[in-house]
């Protein structure tokens, strides 16, 4: 009875997932009523040196209501140089309307003026004037050519624009930063208290930065308040482009798209089944979608994944009649970008050298001050836990999978279907009266569907870790299978020799992993150890997912060996889309 319940549950679960996939990947959707978005990026500084990190948080907003937008699940961040080339392009997964990322400035990046660009695929329909654009200046003292930022006439040192004084009060009536004192010693503890006033803002999303203030003039940084100013209003809205949506919104996850082309005039391109799988250790993500009347297909990846490659293939007996090609979005044209003019003078030499030494020392200690990655859960198919599984080490080993089926695995066998062609067969359940006898099983090896079974039947079974199978009908997309045969090898890298134009292996452009950033602590217990380590941190805190959990939220951090003025910056948006931007300063002696 328990086994019967198990199979009935599996049937309805798989049926539901199949229907969900069948209708969830359609290309024929009406996008005309979807509002446009806008991106705001809070980043740690507008002046960076080689060997430092650019830290940033992405906020996705509804351009009509100014509230947080849950439409797109993926954002893109680029750093563009003055020669209009992209230094890096990163994909950021958005959860609850925001995401995070960072970029280490290598020695290959030249001194110069740069633009930090942020957008979603949906925003590209309105043109790049809608994109977030922020100025960044980079100093690379390791390259001799400094022409891009060199100034012939000197400027007055300590001539930075005091951004804190201009926006210090913005948002203060709603949320207050309390420190208790303004001056701290080196390597001392700072307790920062964030207090809510007026009304609860705990459901908002915020980011917090504590960083040493630069003593030279540098590019201005957008705040969430200035981002809302009339001068920063979007130039064109999506309605101007309503007749031609070139870029689809990634409202469920990343999009992978492509097209099938027939090799002869008799092959139809509509309703062709396409399988995409992303194998990873101990799991895989597998989807099947159907082409439209033009042969186009679209796959949405909703779940985070650990795999680095995707395998895409045409399913069916006539798969050899098609050529499969994946699409890609064209690079952005940044030819008309205008850049800030940041300049250095010879008088800044000692300051630049000192800063570079600090960065070299900090990078030397990176192994003992590491950031940590938030683990990404393994993607496991819904049927994985209900398979009848044989761990082959528990049985007598045989040479091939074909022999193993005969001697070990019950209810699974091979059948000759042509002159030299064999296929796997799985006996259906007696009560599964919906199943037609001519359906084939879904055969998956190391997370990748295998359609030609000849090589697999003769494969060395000593390389196989386990074999599992499901006897129930399985619906994936619009494709119906008589059961599932799931094979896992020890190495996890089975490669089918039967490739062709209908099958593609592609390296994935993955979203950035979520990091927990290192925060230094000084205690009596670790003092004998930390006394031997230099601390030249200029960035004391970067917390991209700062949460207000109660009326007062406390965050503790420690100062470094660098004296001077530090700026505390809290940016973000309330749940209703109200912008919050607060600055405070402390001194370290």
C-alpha cells in the first residue's frame, strides 16, 4: 500500500511539473502592459586603486511607481572604459528586488575614468539612456602611462567635495545612525546603532559601507536620493518601443534561447522538443521546452545552480534532421558615453605610493582574511528521491551495463529496435493504464539525457556508481516518457560518442555567487595572533544585505591601523520605494 501511495504521489507531482513547464516556457506572451524598470547601484567608492575591490549592491525599481520591482530576476553590471570597451560584465541574481557583486581591480586595468553601468534585459528595450550610470576613477601605479588622468597644473590637496555635508540629513527623520562618539583609536570596537523613527522600515532593503575618506577631489557618487531627482528622470519609457520588444524580461530567471534549422524541406520546425540540462555534483537541472512556429525556443533557469556547462539537444528519433544554434544578445554600443574628468598631479605621488603599499600588504594577508561564499543548494530533480536505486558496489560487478541489467537490475532491460540499434525498456506499473506501450524511457547519465543507447549498454559498468529507475509515466515539458533510467558514474563525466549538429555543449555565463564579506575582529583571545598581522584596511565594513530587524539594530566593527576620517554610508529603499540615504563620519587617531 505504501509503495502504491508513493507511485500515485509521484504521478501527480510529475504531471503538475510537466504542465507547469509546458506552459511556462511559451514565447507567445503579451508584454505590452509590463512596466519598465530602473536600476540603482550603491557602490563603495568612486576612486579605486589597483588591488582594491569594487563592491556594489543592485536595487531594481519600478519606473512608474518608484517602488521595488520583482519583475526581473537577473541584472547586469558592466565597467566601461574611456575607449568604450567593457572591462567586465557580471550577471547578478536578484532576490527580493536586489542583488550584490564585487570586482577585484587587477593590474591589467589602466588608470583612467570609467562608467559603472547597470541594467536588466527588459530595460534594453528602452535604450541605454535608461541605464544606471555611475562614475569611477581608477589609479594603477604599476603602469607607466598615466596620460588618461595626469594633470599638468597642480590642484589644492584636501579639495574633495564634502558629499557628507550635503546629504547627511536626507532620510534622518526616518532612520537615525547613532555611534555614541566621533573619535576612536586604532583597532578599537565601534558599535553602530541604526534606529527607526517615524514608522517601521524593517521590510526595506539596505546596504551599509564604512570606508576611509579620500583627501583628493574625486567623481561624485549617486545616492538613492539624487537618483530620484528630476534631473535623473529617464529619457524614454518603454511605451515608445511597444511595437518591437527585442529583449524579453527575465522574470523567472536566466534565459537561454536558440533556434532549430531543418536540414531538409520535409522536417517541420514547430513543436520540436529541446532538452537542456545542467549537471553538477550530486544533481542536475533538466528542462524540456518546445519550439514555436519559427523554430525558436526559450528556456528559463529559475533555480541557482552549481554547474558550469549546459547541454542542449533536440529530442526525438528525427533529431539528426536538425541543426541547433543558440542565440546571444549583442554587446551594448557605448560609443556615445561621456566620462568624468578625474586627474592627478605630481603632488599626489607619496599618497598614491602609500595607498598601493597598503593594498599590497592587505592582499598578502587575504588567505587569513577571506570572504566566504554562501552555499548554493544542489539542484535535484523532483523524481530523484522516489527512484528504485541500485548501488552497484552492493552487488556482484559485471563488465557492462547490459550484463548488469540482466543479472542485477529487475524490471529494466534492453530491446532491439533496428538492425543494429538497441534501446532501454522499463516495465510500467500495472495500474498505469494511461501509458501507451510505445513510449520510450528518459535515460539520463550524469545529468545529461542520452538518446542513443548502444554505447551505453556496452559501457564499462565498473565506472558506474548507481543505477536508479522510475516505472511511472514522466511528463517533462510536452514530452511523455515511459519511466526514467538515471545512471550516475563515479567520475560524473560520461560522454556520449554520438554527437552532431543537434547537440550543443556550452559554457554558462553564471550569476555571481553570494558572498559573506570578511569583517575583522579584535578580542583578548585573538590578540597574540592579531598583534603579528598588519591591518591596512580602508574598507572597514561592506554589508550589502543590511537588515533592520527591530526598532534598533546594532552592528559592530573594528577600526584598522589607518588613521583619518571615515564615512558611514547607509543607502536603500523602504518596502514602499521611499529612498533612504544617510551619512555620518568618525575619526580614527
